[in-house]
């Protein structure tokens, strides 16, 4: 019997450490998902409102996000390192 070792990567921690060129590569080629950054409940709320990829948040007014039930300042603070407002 063979044993396979799986590596678990803390994506958010990795993403914060990569260079801007690498972030561009990840976002453009893999379509960085909000669900990789936020807890499932919050990411599903954003998905229901049409925000699936971090790219979807470009140009969105932060006040508009805060008007969504279940989205608060802590959610916005978690998104800021990833989103390009």
C-alpha cells in the first residue's frame, strides 16, 4: 500500500507574501475566488450578490458592499489586501 502525502497551503497567507506580478498571474490565469479569502458563509453572501471573483470587486464602492446584509467592516478589511479598489 502506498501512502500519499498531501500538502495543505494556507492560500491567504501565501497570497499576502507573493509579489504583485505573481498576484496578477494568479488572478488572471486562475480567476482568484473570493471563497479562497473569506469564510464560506460570507463568500456565499457575496456570491448571491454577483461577486464571485476578486476581479468582480474592481470599481465597487465600499459603501455599496456594506449595504449587503451580512457584510461588515471586518469582511471589507479581509478583502482589502486582495482587491484592487
